[in-house]
């Protein structure tokens, strides 16, 4: 075989392969289009689960051949199915996916469909009617550009309906008049049905009772004769509104019953559940397909990298030779250039290192915030359910299993708070507060909290407070309590059958500042000399030979940093098998007049007999149960809804004294929900319930219109106090 024949044979071979591949692709596209056609037929017959199944198969196969237009069509069809079944959130999500894929191909017809469908989601589900009108207006130019009469009629009819919903009947009637004659002359029963329906609305609201009724009946007749069952609920609803407007309540009730019965058939609970299940499967398949595409691309990149290794090596060798020649010829010049280059590189490296450090710090803060939130949320449920069990089953109040569960949950919560605390201190986000407090009361609270550790280790806890210390001081009592709590609990943990003492002595007074020396001593195992320098470092636990002491190694690190915030130092004295003593001194302000004024202004409310109606907005089912039990235990009533949109509906139907609003929710978060409530002029107190750190959300909570913040888990008494204060504040303003 000569050379020319061989080349011709190879060309023919490659062309044959290409032709076969093209034929296979076209066959696959045809099969996908048939699936989408089947989905449309099932959708028209209200077989939504079957329609979704066909659409899902079309989507998977569209991804396989990487056809962006078919992917967009599949997502658009899926969005329409979910919208029809009142899953508006999912519908918007899939329509936006369809839009993103269509942007890659720029198909005008798809733009018209997608924008029209987005308009319908926002309008028909009453999410944002003006936004729905904007989408319809975006869709109309594409229909006109394509000279698609059916889509022009469809879009203008929807625009008219949306304007009617806003009470702008003249604008809506203007849209109808532009297309009315064309629709009546055209053999399209669905368009005629929609036209008569809208003419009925316009006539009814224009006080033309008989005319409106006739149009509605014409629309109903077309729907029944042509099997347009999904349109009947809307027609029946307008019958209800028409007869209600004209005071014919018997007829209004009749059509309301028809509407309710038809909806039960069209939107059964089983169908809705099947849709949700199918949606989850669909998302999993999407991720799987995308992952396979990424893996295939990585394999291609790796293969390309292996094939180019030899070229890279040769290039490096040649480059080294050239550099050596240049260095030999221009040694002095290159030395200066090298010095300058090294300086530039060093500066760039320093800049890059700084940026990386800042990014690492940001990511660390974000991680700490996220992980503490995710841990606090289930802890709220654990602690709350434990309290519920104790309250409802008094016979279990002394159960060791229940006590162990509650202790473990509180221990984990303490660990989470320690991690958050050390992170806030390191980022200099802790600012000391100046509040009035009684030192004896604070120390007594700490003593009661650690009593169980003393009993467990058979320790004697001794507390001595100098009587010269004023009764009321001004300073940050929370941080002082954290310091003392960590030191005392640490001392008790490492002491068995011994003594732990806490003393507070007044050392000196300068102007109005009283400097108090705190000393925590124990007769425990002590700390070796070589270990004493590192015990204040993070995550450090000195190795113990005989016993296992639980902990994270954060307690003393937090103590050291908090003492520094008070502009003081902590000192350590310790000897192995003898004991350990920690000493620090902090100055607190004492102002007798200011203290007396604050004390006299404290309101004591002993009449906790109010019955408040509380609205709880929470998507977590366990947290719903816990919060409801806490509220009802105080003889208050509550209504629970799963999301922000539901809360707005509840506020329109019922009067509430206060709202407890979760922040992190699907569909719409607590901040945006609060803004919508405030936009409606509702001034009910709104309390944020969140597992995020309070400082992280305070600014946005206030700007959104919230009145207060409660961090989960919380003590029920604290919640009752916040509810009572906010309701009374509102009543005093009113």
C-alpha cells in the first residue's frame, strides 16, 4: 500500500469515527427531548411525580453529553413542577440554575420561558409581586423578538393578572386590550380561558356583577371541557372573592368547598412528599455528575503533566546553562540585579505571608464561630430535653444516668465556651465591662457550682473574704468569675482528700480604686519546676503518671489572658506533692453614691402572673419542642412555625405579645424575616434565639429591628426575664 492511500484511509477512518459520534449525540438529544415532552404531558395531567421523574432522567442524560441548552430546559421543567406544587423555594432554585446554563448558550426562547416562570413564582406565590412583574417585563422582549404570539399572549395575560393583584386595574386592562381580539380569534382554549378569567376579575372589581360572573363561568367551562384541572382552583377562588364582594355568601361558600376538595386531589400530601424525596435524589445525582466531570478532568491534566516532564527538564537544563553564561559575562551587573531581585522577592514573600496569615486568622475565626454554633444547637436540645425529663418524671430526679447526661452536656458546653473565649481574647475582641456587683455573692455562686467536685474528691473548700472590702464594687464581674472559677475548679480537680482555699484581701486604696488580692491555694499534687513556665500556654496539660485528669488545657491560658485584660499579672508557687498557690491583684472602683443610685433604680417585679402569647420561629424540630416546653412551663402560650414566611402569615391571623426568632433558617433567615415584619409596621418585640456568639450578631440584629438576643443554651429564668422586660417596655411606650 503506497503512502497516499494510507493517508486517505486514515482520514476516512477519523471522519467515520466523528460521524458516528455525531450521530450518537443527535440520537441522545432526541431521546432527551422525548423525555421532556413526556414530562410536559404528565404535568398537564397533574401527574407531578411522574413528570419530575422524566425531567430528572432528562437532566442526568443532558449532563452526560454536556448540552447546556438541554440542561437549562430540564431545570426549567423541574422548576415548573415544584412551583405548581407550592414548593416555591425549590422552584426559584431550579429556575436560576436554568438561567445560569442558558447564559452559556444565549437562547432567546429559553430566556422568555425562564423569566416568565420566575415572574409566576414571585407573583402567584405572593412572594414579591413587583419583582414578578419585573421578570414578566424581562420575558416580553424575547417573545416579541422571536415573534412567538403564544408567549406574547401568555406574558401579557400574566402581567395583567399581576397588576390586578396590586389593585392596578387600569394597567392590567391595558395589557388585556392589546391582545383580547387576537386571543378570541385564535383557536387556543387555554389562552381564552385565561382571558375570560381576567375579564371576570376586572368586571367584578368594576362593579359589573353579572358580566363578571358570566366571564368566570366561561373560563370554568373551558377548563372542565379541556381537562385544565390545575387552573380550576384559581378560578374557584375568584368565584369566592366575586360572590363575597357582592355579598352572596352562600355561593361563595359553595365555591370555597369546591376549591378545597379539588386542591386535596391535585396537591395530596403523598405527592408533595414524593416531590421532596425526588428533589433530594436529584441533588445527589447532580453532585455525582459534577464530581465525575472533575475527576475526568484531573486525569486528563495528570496525563498531560506526565507527557510534558521531559520538555520541562530540557527547558530547565537549557535555562541553567544560559544563566551560567550570563553570570560569567556580566558578573558585577548580575550581582546587583540579583540583590535587587532578592529584595523584591523577599518583599513579595513577606506580603504574601502577611496575606496568608490574615486569611488564616479569618478562616480560624470563621471556623470557631461555625463549630461553636453547630455544637451549641444540639446542646440546647440535650440540656432542654434532660430538664423536661426531670420535670415530667420526678421519680428520675435522682437518676445517676440522668445526672451524668446533664453533667456531660454542661461539660461539653463549657468546652465550647472556652474555645470561643480564647479565640475572642486572642483577636482582642473582649472589652471589660463596668457593672455593679457584690463580691461575696459572686464567690458564693462559684462555691456552690464547684461543690460537687469537692464532694467527689473528698476535699474541704475554705473561703475567706476581707470584711474591709466594700459590699458593692464596679467592674467586670463576669470575667472575674471566670478567672476564679477556673482556678478553684482546677485546684479541686488536682487535690484528693485535701484542702482548697480561696481568699480575697484588700491590699490598698488609691482614690476610688480598691485593689484586692485573690489567692487560690491547694494541698494537691503540685507542679514540677520544669513545667511551671508552660502551664499558661494553650492546650498544655502536664503529663500525669498515676491518674487521668480530663480537660483541654485551656483553663489557665484563659485565666492568664483575662488577668492581663485587668492590667495585672498572675503569680504561681508550687511544689510537687505539697501544693500550689495562684495569686493576682485587681483594682475595682468603689463609689458609694453611684452604687446607691443603681441599687435604688433596680425594679423588683414579684408579679409574674402575666399570660403572654409567644410566637416561636424555629426550623429545628427538637429545639421547637424544648422552647415550647420552657414557655408553657411558665403558663405562657406559644405558637410554633417552621420558617420566616410562615411567621408573617401567623402575625396576620393572630395577635402575639412577643416573637422568639431563630436566625439560621432555610428559605429566609431571621434577620430578613425581622426586616419584612418591621416593613409591615408591626412593632411586636422580637428576641433573637441563636447559637452564634452574641457579639457576632448584635450589630445586624439591631439594624434588622430586633429588640434583644438570647444565646442558646440558656437558663429558662433568664428567658422569662427577657420576655417580661421587653413586653413591659412595649406596654409602657404604648
